[in-house]
C-alpha cells in the first residue's frame, strides 16, 4: 500500500488543510485533506468533483470546510484522471450546454474511453482511503462519500466496491444509452447503505427519466431523492444543509 506523501499544511479558522500526493498504478494522484484543528480522530467524507473541475474547485472547498466547521468531520478530495493538476494543459470551465454538445458529438469509442477512465478512478479512491485510514493521528473512520455528476459516475462504482463507506450522496447522473450504463445500474442495485440523491429537473446534461432510473436502481431501502428546478449547475445552496443533516444522521462520531 502506497502511503500519502504530505506536501504542505495550513490552518485557518479551525480548519487544517493538508495537500498530499499518492502513487496509484503508476499514476501520481494529488489530493487535499481537511480536518478539525485540535481533534485526534473524526469521521471523514470523501468528495468527488464534477467534470472539468478539480479538488480545489469552489464547491468542493465550501463543502469540505462546512463539514469540518459545522460537524467536526474531516474531508478528502483528489483530482480525477485528466483533471486538475493531472492535466497536461490548462482547461477552462465548460458551460453545461457546451458540455452536452460535446458529449452528443462523441464517437462510441470516445464515450467508451471516458467510461473506462472513470472506472480506473475507482481504484484511486480505494488506495486513497487505504492510505488515509493507515495514517497515524488522521482518521480511521467512519467514512462517507459525496459526489454528483462525474462524481457519481466515478463514486457510485467505488462505493459499491468498498464496504467502509457507510452513507453516500449522489446525483446529477443517470442511466440511459451511454456506454457503461447497464453496469452502473447493476452496481447501483448492490448499494444498501443510506443514499441521498440530488437532481435538477431541467438538467441540460442528464435526461429526467435517466436520473429517475438511476435512483430507482439503487438497492438501498433508506434512500431519498431531492429534485429542484433549474439546470445542471443551478442546484440551490440550501441542499448543502440537506447534505449536512444527512451525514450527521447517518455517520456518527466515535467520541
């Protein structure tokens, strides 16, 4: 098991932020861990960012710091393959309509390559959690997962494969006619932990019926779907309150 290689550390307003790198299958995976100042153990939420984003995108930072300050939890985020510090060239944020057009114009080979890339990230999350759990004075659990859009495309297969995750937030994703959809639905059926599923009724990237189908496929008896009007990136901020309440209900501290 590869250990975390810490690169720098800062503390602000009770939140300690540590950058790290980990080697997984020959890939250097950069990440960030946030933790509550002055505590020696805490629950940890893994945060999967969306497509064209990265581990320090504003939404990830905001959620991580809220979890630390409001709940006393820790959080961990890593750059997905070909994102963030793992890109060889800069990439600007892409509007949902443009992203939908790009996806619509992808060849079957390109769509399969994207699905394969997401599948490879599952092992990166598992290796990251292995290293986090083995780091003295950091966190031995319990653990949860949050990730919407691409964070669900990667995170749902990961959560299905790792029994250490005891609650998860997914959303802005679905099953339809894309490569890997059948497998995603099969894996969703194996998930039995509590799930909160967030969706936008007017999502430009994901058809309503495909999002509903993915929620229906999740095998948990304890699952809730929140649907709001608006597009892919218009999820209302109050859903962060729902996320906090969900994790506080299902992931208990060991104090």
